[in-house]
């Protein structure tokens, strides 16, 4: 049953007691708005309240709420975007305060949906009033349960006219057909309900939370005004301090956005300059304490047009003296690279591998590198998701990968290999050490560039036939370092007659085959087994040069 109707005078009298009392009255009014039988009457009551309230500043001071008209043409920031950015798109707005920006976006571009999240601690004190039409579906999301209730009132305020009659858009729908509000932390509601978005936009909170306990759990609707106030200081969860101290929250919003953004979607976040101490939600005293107890320095500006930064302590003193301070404005825009593949990776990580995601870096300066690594990670994620275990590969390496290598060598270099001709090692050093252990030569000559990771005793023993002071190594294997230049290497091979030779080719000798042929001839004559490292001159790639 809807609450009993009270007069405007009674309503205002009850609101005058406190902000909590005003919120309680509006919550009762919302119950009347939600009931179709009393909706029109309750909307007319709002019109009378607007007329009776007079100047919103005086109303806010005396009755702890305000109703005001906001017009789109006052805010050029919304008007400068081309229609292609938002028109007919599914949009999410994070941190939209009392929701007027979302309503304005809907009025101008008619997106499919607009998802709102409120972070303004004064949202439960300010009611939006307007006369916009042509609005489409909206999901309003907020971590503050009081903001959700007031957002519903704003919805009815804009969906019905002063006489309580529906305002229809060009599709013969009202705002009530298109907008809903839910309590949510960032994009959790969209993620939990599989809502896919094409645009995610928002203004990220700027001020560090002086009360870390405020963000330790979801806030109850009956929390104190002071506790709800701390919601605007959302960054406490990030656990670190930086000049642009909303970046941590932006990073979390972007990561959550990966699961709900469509492949060609765009995320745009700004950290805007708020006015200073005069604003109720901008207490920077916590930043002053941080500057006092650490070498960190924050940046503020004197006035909206200032270009010389000042520290938090100076800004606090200037604001206390009646000056106006501001933060810099930063805008961040991003799109997913290879979105389908990236979604596969993050879909896998959220199932028990969350710790890994913090060390996963998918930023690449070279597109060619990204084009190879991202699909590989997506493939790996798919394999791990489908299997409850990860099988051991054969000692020679993955048969599938060895086939790919062999096919590559045949196709691009005309070397007739199959998988049995290919062995995979984790590194060049491991390959050399394994080869030497496998063939156990009494003496090996190794290019000095390739010996740095070999066992130390191999390089210090001198178990060479004819040497009077032979000091046989533990493994019975001696390695002699040799210069890479082929004529010097060949001279050592002729003199020492090693069983194994491991070498590379100098840059100036790699342009022709003569040095290679000479090495083949000499090692064949002596009976040495030759390992030739060409990795400096050969890049294995799906896009060979």
C-alpha cells in the first residue's frame, strides 16, 4: 500500500530536520511514484514541490534537497562529439552523479541503452529536473543505494510532465520503458547479467579516501551521511598514491570492461578538475598528510585556467582562504586489440587465475609482435580451459609445433624437414649443453659467444691428449673457447681435432656460403660433428622477411 499523502508544507517541515529525514521523505514519495494508481498524483506533487522550493541553493540549505533545471546547451563538452560516437550505440556511463549526463546523451544521440553508475556522495541530496524527450533504455548502476532511489525519482521527474502524464518519444515509448537502476560496483551488474556494451564512458573520482573502512564492504542504505560521503573518495581501494590518483580505478574499470565491451567498442574515461575546498566532496586534507609524511607531491592549480602546479598543502591553504583550486583534466580512451582473442584470455583468467592477470601485459609497441603473441595466448587459454591437466610434451617438444617448424622451413627456405628432424629446447644454451652431454666428446670447440652458460668445469679443465698436466673434468669433457671468425676457428679445429664443434657465423661471413662450406669440409675431413648456430641471422616468424 502506498504511503499516505502529505501536504507540501508537511513534507518540507519533515525535510528540514536533517539530510537523513529528507531522504526518508523522498523514499516514501518514490513508493507513490512506483504505484501506477498514485503515480500521476505523486508527479504533480513534485511539480508543486519544485514551485514551492524556490531558489535551489536556499532549498538545499534549509530542506537538504534541491530541484533545478539543467539544459543540454549549457554543456559544450557533450555537444562536441560527432553523432557516430554515441548514436544508436549501447552506452555505459560510470560515475554519472545524479544522472543528468546520461539523460542528455540519450536525448541527443538516442543510444540503445545507457548504463549509469553514480559516485557523487551528494546524489541523495540533489534531484534532477528536466524536460528531455526521445530517451531510450538505461540501466543505472551505483554503489550507493541512496543514489539508486533518488535516480528513480529523477526518472519519474523526466518521464512524466507537470500534470503527471507520460512524455512519449518518437518510438511511442516513455523514459519508464527504457530506464532501470540497480546497485552495483563499477560494471559488476553488466558482467553478472551478461549485458554487452558498445561504449563505456565515465568521470573517475579524484580524491583519496580518508576513511579506508568506507570501501571495505557494500554500503548499507541506512549508513550515515558521512559514511556515504566517502563513496566519492573511491580510490582508497587502489592501495597506492600517484599524481593522477584515479588511474588505478580506471585500470579496474577497463579490466572489468573487457568482459562486457563488444569487439569494436570504445572506453573513454576522464579525470576532471573539480573546484576546491568550497565543494563539499573535495576535502584534500588527507593529501596534505601524505605530502607531510612522504616525498610524494600532488598537483593542483589556482583557478580553472591556472597552468603552474601547486602542492596539496598550498592548495589547501589557498582554498581555506577563499581561493578556488582545480585538478588537471585527463582523458583516456582505449579499444581492445584483437578483442575476440583478448576476451578468450580474460575469460580464462577469471576462472581461478586472477593473480596471473595482474602480471599479464598486453600492451605492444610493435603490431607484428601483438599479432603473434595475443593469438598464442588465446590458443593456450583455450587448451587449458578444455583440459583438466596439461600433458607432458615428448622430449623433443610438441609434435604440432615441430610440424609447424618443419613446414615453415620447407615452404620458405626449401629445406626438406619433417617433425622428426626438429627438436625444441627452451633456450640456445640448453640446446648446446644437451648436445654436448648427448655425444660426450673428449674435446669440444665452442664459439666464445656461446659458452657463457655452460658448466664452469667444462671450461677450466685441460684433458687434452699430449698435455702433460691433464686435469680431467668431472664429466670427462673439456670445452675450448674459440673466436667466431671462421679462419681462426678452422685453424683450431685442424690443430686440436675435436669431436664436436659448436659455432656461429660472423656477420660479414654470413652474406656468402664460402665460410660455411669451408667449415663443412674441415670438420668432415677430421670427423668432427658440427653444430652451426644461425639464430643471429635467422628469425622464425609467421611473417618472414
